[in-house]
């Protein structure tokens, strides 16, 4: 007889997840330590972790909406292009000479490191 699995076990993640929101990144940095301390003191949770790491670089982008509109480019298209350029996600596959290759989008290192 098999043991029942929790929802978290089936999806490979934790069974309980919280989303914290704040008006600014600095405010979020301020709130997280006290929240994580309260979680750590609770007997309900046996494990806690945070997926936001403040050691990762951040780039703030300001889109000239009027210029984008004049060029026929939506803000959503700009956001998607930036996401795909920085994430290194797989776009698709293609077959050439009988072999299948991944198409992965990623900016060159020199363009990623300097805005």
C-alpha cells in the first residue's frame, strides 16, 4: 500500500507558499526578515525558504511609450523581448541534417553585463 502524497510532493514544490508584496523593493527588503523570523518560530512549518535573492543584479527599464506606439511596438512585446533575452529560455527546436537542436534566446555576455 502506498502512502498518500501531499500536493507539494506531486508538483515537486512546497505545499504552502506565500507571496509578499510591497510598494517598493526597499520596503520588501525591510519586511522579509521579520516575516521569515515569524515563520521560523512557528511550529506549523518545518521548512522555509525564500526564492528572492537580493544579490542578483537588477535593471530598471523605463519604456518610452509614445515612441514605442509610433514604432508600432507594444509594451508587452518589449517586456517579452527583455524576458527572453535575459532568461536564456528555450524558444523552440529545429531540425537540420537529421539532428534536432534547441533554439535558446540569450543576449551576449557583454550586452547582459552592461545595460
